[in-house]
C-alpha cells in the first residue's frame, strides 16, 4: 500500500470531521516518511487537536513550528498544551513567538489568557496593556484588563479600563459592565481612594441597562447578589429600602443577604417584616419565605427552636406542594431537643404516603408463607439485603412491628447504597411500636446531609470525589462509635485474607467475642466463604460505598493490612490496628524508585493508627524509618509476629488432609507451589501472562503435585490453557495452603518469609534479578536468602528436581529464621487481640517515646530560588540530635517540574518527608464559606470564621493524624493552604505556629500577589511572623500592624542561615565549554543571579550597564536565571545593541563556578527580604554592588559590599567606581554570623528559652 494512501485518507476523514480516524491515518503516514514537511506536521497537529489528543497535537505542532514559525502554529500549539494541562509550557510558547514578532497582538492576548488561568494577575495586566497599545479596538480585552486590575485591588485603574471597554463597544454594553465599573469606583484600592460620584453614575447606568435582575425596583444590590457579594448586597438593599420601605420582596432580599452573611438575627428580622408586609398588603404568602425564616431561627440555636418549628410549620401549611425537606427540618429540631415522638411524627410527614403500597393478596397466611420462605433462605445466606427488606415488608404487613424493625435493620446493615426509603420503613415500624427514640434516629438517617446548611450544594451535586469525602465527614461528625463492633479490611477489599483474617478467625473461636459484630470489606470479585454468610453478626460491605463510609465512622475497632482512603480520619476513641502485609525484600516507602512519594497514603494511615504490628526487626525498620514515621508516630508498636502465620502453624492433620483432597493432590507426591510476583513491567499484560503460562508448563512433572497461585490475569489464562487444575482456588487461604506445601518456588514475594517458619525448601526464581534490583530496588542481596536461586527456567527445573530427593536445609536457613520469623509462636493472633482490644501490654512492644522535639515545615514547591536555598541551609544547620525535622510537601508540584525535583533531592537524608495526599474533607457549608473567603479575603463574622477554622483543623488531623509538634513553620510564606492548615492546627498537637516573611509583604501584596491578603488573615492565628532580617521585620511591622491589628510582639526576625561548605565545593566544579567562552575573552565580568521578575528589575541593571560600557567598553554582564520577563529583557538588550555584551544564560543548577570566575556581583532588586545571593557572593569573596534597599542593607551593612542609589544611574556609578578601583570591601565573619542566626531560630521560631545547642 502506498504511503500516500494514508495521507489522502486522512484528508478525506478530516473533511468528514472524523478526527480520530484522520489522526490515526496521518500518524501512519508520518511513520512511513523519511523526511516530513512542516505542512504535514501541522496537519497532523490539527487532526490530533480536533481528536482531543492534545499531547500528540502539541508534539506535531512544535515540530512544525520549529521548521516554520507562524502565529497560527504558535497559537494552536499553545492551545494544545493548555488543554493538556501544561499551561506554563503554553505560556512559554507564546512568549517565544512574541520574541520573534513583538507586535503579534493575537499571541499577546492569548498569553494574557494563559496568565489569567495561572492567576498571574500582574503579568496579565502588563501583557494586556502591551497588546492594547498595539490593537486598542478590542472592548472585551479592555474588560479583561479591568478584571485583572480589579483582582490586583487597583480599583480606579480597573474602572477606567471598564470605561474603555464600554466606550469601544459598538452595540449596547451589558449592564454588568457598568456595574463592574461602578463597583470599582466605589472601592478604595492600592491606586487611590474611592470615587463615589463616578460610582453612582455607573451604577445608575447599570440599573437603566438591566434586563435580568429587576434592578429598577430593587436597586444595585441585585448585581452584588448575582456576583455573590452578599455584604455589599445587604448594604445596597438597606439603602434601597429607604426609598421604598413597604416593598416586601425587597425586604426579603435584604433578609437573604443577611442570611448569606450569617447574620441570623438581622435575617430573621427582615424575613419577618417581609412576611408581615405581605399580610398587610393582602398578598399571597410565599411559603419559601417562611422556610427561610425557620432556617435562620434554627441557626440561631437554643432559645429559637420553637420559633423555627413554627415557621417551618407555616411554610408547610402555606405551600401547595408537598415539601419533604421542610418537614424533615421540624423532625430534626425535635430530635435535637429529645422530643422523639414529635420528631418521629414530623419525619414521617416527609412522605405523603406513609404505609406500604397495597398488595394483591392481603391474606395473613400468604404473608406467613412468604416469611417462612425468606427466613429459610436467610438462614443459609444472611448477606442478601433485598431478602431482609422483603422480610421486613412482610412483617410490616402482618403488623409485627418488632420483627419488621429487626429485618429492616438487617437490610440496612447490608445495603451498600444509601436508600432513604428503607430508613423510612424502619422509622415507621418503630413508631408503630412506640420506640420513638429509635424511630426518630432511623428517620433522621433518610438524609445524608442532615444539618441546616442552607447553602447551594454546588460541588456536592456534580463532583463524585467531593461527595465521597463530604459524606464521610457527615458520618464522622454525626455517628457515634458502636461498642463491640470491628471492621476488617485486607488489600482494599479484595478478599478475606492475610493478618486481618487470622485475627478474625481467632476472635470467632473465642467465646468472649461471640456477640461482637464483624464487618468485612469484600468487593464483588471474590465473594466471601459460604460458612460466614450464615452468621447474622458478620456483614460484608463494598469499599467506598455509602455503607463503608458509615461503618468506617462508627466501628470502634478497625483492622487493616493496607490503607484506608485519603478521606479517612480516625475518630477520638476509635482504635486502628495496621498489620501491614508482609516482610519486605522489595523496597518500600521512600525507597521505592519508580514513583515519587507513592507511599504517601500509607504513611498517612500509619500516623492515624493506634497500633501497628510487625513480624520482625527488619520490617519494623522499614515501616518506621522508610515511611518516615519514626519520632512522629504516637501509637503503640510491637514486634508481635504475624497473625496469618498462625494459620500455617496451627493446621491439624485433618485440616491438611481435607485441603489436599479439595485440591486433588496425590499424598504420595511432594507438592510444589509456584507463587511469583506480578511484575506489570514487561510492556503488556499479555506478554507477562504468556511468560508465566510457559513457566507453569515447564514446571509440570508427573512426579510432583504442582500448584499455582498468582495474579488474577494469570489464573484466568491458566484455565484457558487447560491448566486450571493447577490453580489454587481463591477461597483457599494462602497461609493454610503453605501448611501442605513441600517446596515453595517464588521470586521477590513476601510469601517466602512466611514459609520460612516451616523450615521447608524455598527456590527463588530470579531471572531478572539485576534489572529488578536496579529498577524496583531490594533490601539485601540474593546470597542472603535461605534457599537455592535459579536464574533461568532450565536451572529452575533442575533445582526443583533436586529438592525432591534431599532433606537438607539451606545453610542460610537458621539465620533467616532468626532474622525473619523469631516471634512466630502459633498464638500471635490471640496475643494481638489482647494487646489491641483488651489493652494488655505486649512483651515485644517497642518503646518509642519521643526523645526529640518535632518541628514541621512547609517550604513551598522547591523552586530554584532564594527561599528554597534559605530553607535547605536552615535544615542543614538545625541540631538533629535535639530536633526531629519533618517537612510536608505537595508531591505533584515538585514532581511535575524537573528543576523543582533537582532542588528537592538536595534535602538532607534525615528529614522526614510527609506527602500531602487526597482532597480536603469539606461539608457543603465549609466549601461555601471557603469560596466566600477566597472571594473577598475576609470573613463577614465570627461564625463564618469558626466554620473555616474547623475545616482546616480537620485537615491538619487528616494529614498528620495524632503526630505532635513543638512548632509548625510555614517557611515559604506564600501558601494560603498551608498557612490555613498550620494556623488552625489543634493546640493539643501543636505548641507554636509561625510563618516566614522573606520580603516586604505589603509591597508584594500591592504589586504582585493579591492573594497575600488572605494569608494576612492567617497571621492573626500565628504565634510568630518571622522576617529574615531586622530591617525587613521593621518594614513589615510598620506596614502591617495597623492594617491587620496584630500585636507588635508577633513580628520577629531571624537571619538566614548559609551553607558555605556546599557553596565552596560547588564553585570548584568545571564550567561547561560553552560557558568558558565568556571568560576567555579577558573582559571584566559583572554577574547577577535571580528570577527574571519585576522585583529584581533586571531592566534597570541593563540600562545601568549601557551607561557603564560607554565609559569602559571591555566589560560584559552575565545574567543567570529565568522567568516571565525574559522576552522583554531580550528585546531591551537588542534595542540597546548589547547582544555581544549582555548574556542571558538562563537558570543553572550550579551557578557557583560562574560566580567564582566573575569579577563583581551586582544586584538591582527593588525589594528583597535578605538576598541569599549576596551571602553566596560573600562566601566566594566576590565584590558586591547592590541597590540600597532594606533587604540588601541588612545583608551588606557592616560586612562586605557597596550600596548604591536604587536607580540605573546609581548602579552605573557603582560599576564605574568598581572598574576604577575606588571601592573598598570588608571581610565577612561567617562563623559568628552562623552561630547568631541558628540561635535566633531556636529562640524565636522554636520558642526555646534556654539555648543548649552546640553548633
């Protein structure tokens, strides 16, 4: 077939808009071409883009662009990257094309949109202004500029931009545009005071232009309300009422605005006035108004509950429709009051029909016959929730209320989905039985969201992940722990197996636990054994089902060999035993090589556990050290041995015989079990399955019983290949199976460690040993194993045959048993039960009393900048003998960027790293309050603040369990999330909460980061605000004390620590040959290092250098760093004809060899906290010229360096004076500086009063 066929076919498919076919065909065409034209690459990019294969589209478009850069290609390439969720890369594409064509306004506007997506408001503003200077006839872009300026609190400028948008709009501007202009004129911002007159005029224009909100009647408040700006809406509605005080709907709107601001009393007053006005004006009552009145009374709490009930009753009485939720609220209040009969009666009103629908037959004998049949079936299988429900129906029809209630309860205990009607039926029959408290509790459960939230459901209704975490939170807060109830889970619900199963069996055999309720998490793939289906007190539940959430929140005891989901939080009083699931030969935790922080949820589970057991010292070391919980874990830890090995040791002969018969084994032959690890790394499932099937066939021999246990995929394939008789059925417990095995063949699986207890032969089949060790990682070499090793299938067959005729133990066996099975007594399960449930001390419990003080940091994304350097220097200097240092990270933010990952890998090895995993457990109210806070950067009142605090206190506990910290430190100073988590950490777990201020925070708030306003709110709950120099502290104090009303004594400072050893060592690295060229010219070299962003003001430095080179031509300037202003700086360099003298070399992982070779370091920043680069230059004895700003002054004064006026002229003069030899530089006493800096940290951050550290 000719290759052109694929090309023409793809074009034909594209014309039909069958994009997936077109993309596939063009890919085939490109694969067959030796040289590919830019047009064909572009075509492939278009087809892949329309097929929504954005990564492939980006690849093709990049290649097409590199051959022939055009704006169309750049724009589509950027879009492909954007849809592939690579927004920053898309931003760089636009910047790259703008460098090429600075007047390309379409690309400039695209760049602005991408910057908005990343909330880089200040950059968006500059970009839009550049674009509008080229093409001003774009009203939507002017409007976008207004939005960006408004986000930066530059309100008057925003109003002017909105005005430009309105003026340039050819047709009638939307009313919203006038409103936004008026809103901005009404605000005081960073750029000036409000302009009330201009605001009034714009508001009037908005009202006149309105066609949606009835603004002519209700005033400008309707626009505030539509935007969700409830405080402003309340103020506007109150003003509007002055002109029309008799308008009931306007009064209601004012009530709703107060309602949304959590001003319940004001809301109640206005709702009541609105209702009264309706009655006075003989208007039909609005039932919803009564409902909202009831709601706000309910939120007012005790003392207002009777008024809430009355309002809800009036809402129901005036409504033509049946409103179940309104009746529910009445029942809920009565339930809270303990008036259970009234509660039950009110809850029952949520259904218009309370009784069961009629049946064709009403004969009692027919119902009795149905009951008999159902009870007979349920005696054999108690797991059928539908059968229990039908039994409840039958008893209900017989009016046997207690039996109906019992059956309904059994049904609900087993129904995985939340089924309101079933709870209703239970409540109904309990009401008939006059068991009113139980009835009201059952009826309350007809809803998951029970509390009076009164806010939109939002994400709860559309986001399954939000709903899952939210539902667990509802149960976590509402359900009480049930005594004598225990939940078991193995391998995420795959089966009843491993250590939890062994503990379960021991409890089943102990009369003391006969009446306990046992919950097993078992998914559909492996149904539970028949013998357990008969027991009423054993319940089976699916992972992540509604029922699972309920049991997770109310079982007093939890046993798991793996992990609970990220939304799980252990309740106070709840006990959680994590047994893990094997002695590891393969690396675990932070030693896993192929996935960054893969262990984060396991680590989180360990921190929540009250008890962790281990079989041996090696596993103890792995679980505690390699999961970074040593020193943080506050529960009990014991080397108990493994409960599951009891099942191997305690098999009697009759059980062995029974199992051998079940498996069809010849008792006269030795039994070989082949149990390999599932790799999943050979390229495809099919290849691995085929390989394992071939190995099974190779091991078959008439003189042995061969059995196979492995992955589900392989077991399925075995049946297809007539090998099904060799597969051990899933219902056979692995450890019981080991009790009848003579020889085990395995590879890296932990099953070998369990089998060691038998003393029988083990053969390790390790054909990929070197590759596996390199890629996956192993804790010890194969020569330490207590068995023969085979490296190919032929050798394996020979090893198996040899074991059939020998009884000799492998030489390593005694040591291996001592190392890995020293605690296997056969009664481990019983001892664990006493330890876990009965609180009887275990003689192998490990004393892990916290000997060091725990301190917890968040240090940002590890971007290659001064903050990261400062943090790394600090943790390298903290006394690790007295402090246990933990660091929480956001793994995705580090892993996705190679530069960030490089910096993270510089972290000292003794740091405990905690990976944040999962989403927050928000209720719908907490989610709504958080949205309001993010919108307006403040809380309307204390109650909203309390809701927010509770959310983040809960998040701290979700992430860190019950770990205790002396101090928590938000070191980056820029994370709203971690500032909120740390500032709201529970005081019983955290003594001191601090946040760093690396710069002039108010300055950054006004110029770059408006989101800092929300972090400022967190300052109020912090114990210390730590600036990195005295002068920066003074600046932050003067700017923020009055603004935030924070006590002055919270403002502290600690000098940054340095790492001179690393700096000096790295400076000796060899420079790349391409960089060497810059130093071989003999020119005097000025150098600077830092991100290419506005505060660094490289443009000023370049202008200064232009002045300097005019006097001294034989000089050059090297700029190391990258950032958003790169293209603008390149344009400036070109416009000044400095391409041969000013070199933008980008970011260097190790910049110190270049710094060492340069003659002078120059810093042009407009504001800094305490520039780390200045100290690095001092360590390398480099002359320094810096602008005279607070941060630089704190670093240089009294040390080494020369401060100049913060201007191009000042920098130029400093360079000239240096070249003329007019500057003198002092020496830097590094040792004294380091000692003082670390002691500052201990005292001001850690709260140490007496310093006993030796550094």
